[in-house]
C-alpha cells in the first residue's frame, strides 16, 4: 500500500536514519517529514504528480538526492551541502536554465540529469553549453543526424 502525505509523519523520530527511499508512493508533499537530523540520502522516484520538495532544505546533512518529480528544482540551490543530485524528468517543456542556475549555486555537487531527448532534438543543444559532461542515451540514428547538423 503506497504511503500518502499523512503517513509520512510515521517516519518522524527515526533520528538515526541516514537513507530513505520513498519511491513509488502516493504523497505530493514532504513537509510532514521532520526530525530526521541525520538524513543524508533520499530517493523519490516514480511519482506521477509533482512533489513539493521545499521541505528538503530542513535536512542539514542531506548530501544525495535521487528524484524524478518536482518541476521547480530551484529550491535545491539552498542545499549547499549537497554532493549529488540525480534528476530525471519526462517534462517536455523543462527549462534548462534551471539546471544551469543549480550548477552555479552548487559548484561542488555532482549532477546527473536525464531529460526527454525529443526536447533537445527540437531545440538543439546550444542551451546546454555550460555542461562539462553530456551523455545522450538511446538516440536513434535519425536523431543523431539532426544533432550533428545542429552542431556543425
């Protein structure tokens, strides 16, 4: 049975908890989570609706986040201790300026973003010129030809 917003409160008081995987549950707001002072890693994959992640700034030791939700990821810029962010989105109109802004705010963080390839095929890769590393996975031959012609 998936965990909902109200049931998140049952995790409070697990003061030694360092890792929490809440993937494939039914909550949309993490604000019920508190009193997890040692939380270092959270995983929130598999949500079909956006999740309000603003309460993540209340975890002073949070170093690693894995997620595929939350359209507004700019709140994560306040997590100066963040070491790793793995973010996957199927949002077709994702604003890549959010990624650039985050990389500027968190220069010591390792980022792994997975965004829909269709978006980059249509708009080109020039908006991603701030990246140090880029992996394009699962592209079809025709998509590679389009990218090549856009770069050359």
